[in-house]
């Protein structure tokens, strides 16, 4: 089974990567370190990516933006995931209060890009929000 995890360097996504890799699944992780943009240098997830490389055997990271429709469609075509675990997000309620419109738009756009319609109805989408 081929698994795509969005937000693979985040809290939830990274745990899923390590666990699924240990079970022997091929995991593709999409994360563009957007957390750094949301929270500044303290939010940088580069250290987590290094850790994932150390702790996994079959993990493939990809620094794509899930809001980029053509990048996502290209990825689906090449990788054909059976399961998408969608963890990429801006997780702070406080931050969302200050930038409500843009975050909502990002969420809707990302969901549309990850829609299983783009996978010809194959696969399964598991959202975390
Ligand atoms: N942490 C919790 O306790 C918890 C509990 C329940 C639900 N959730 C939900 O799970 C989801 C993930 O939460 P988290 O705590 O792991 O957040 P997190 O900030 O730790 O991880 C999110 C990851 O997504 C990445 N990302 C964000 N926008 C992106 C984009 N456009 N393209 C590619 N990557 C992008 C970030 O760089 C980050 O690494 C959220 O929707 C959150 O609401 C979290």
C-alpha cells in the first residue's frame, strides 16, 4: 500500500510517518515547512525532517505546497497513493483569528486539490481537521 501524508514534518504527520514506515509501508511525505512562515524561526521543521531521515527506511519527502494544484495532480499521477492522511494545516486558533479569510481559503483549496476525484476515485482520504 502506498501512503501519502501531508504535513509530514508536523506533530501529527511526523508520528504517522515513523509508525507507518516501521510497519513497512512506502510513505511519501509532503511538507513545505509552511510552519516556519506561520510561526517564524521557532516554527521551523527542518530538524524534524532530519529526524525522519534518521528514523525511517522507506520514507520519501517532497517539499511541495498542497495549495499548488498542478504539483498535487502531478504527484497523484506519478505516485498513485492508496491512502492520503491529510495533516498539513495551520493549527493555531489564535493565528486563525488574525488571518481568518486567507486561512479558510487555503483550507478549501487544499481539500479540493487532495480530492479523490483527482485520483479517478481511487484511494482513501483521511483528514485530521
Ligand atoms: N496537535 C493536536 O493535538 C491535534 C489534535 C487534533 C487535530 N489536529 C489537527 O491535525 C492537523 C495537524 O496538526 P499538527 O498539530 O500536526 O500541526 P503542525 O503545525 O505540527 O503540522 C502541520 C504541518 O503542515 C505543514 N504545512 C502547512 N501548510 C502546508 C502547505 N500549504 N503545504 C505543505 N505543507 C504544509 C507545516 O509545515 C507543518 O509541518 C491540524 O489540522 C490540526 O487541527 C491536531
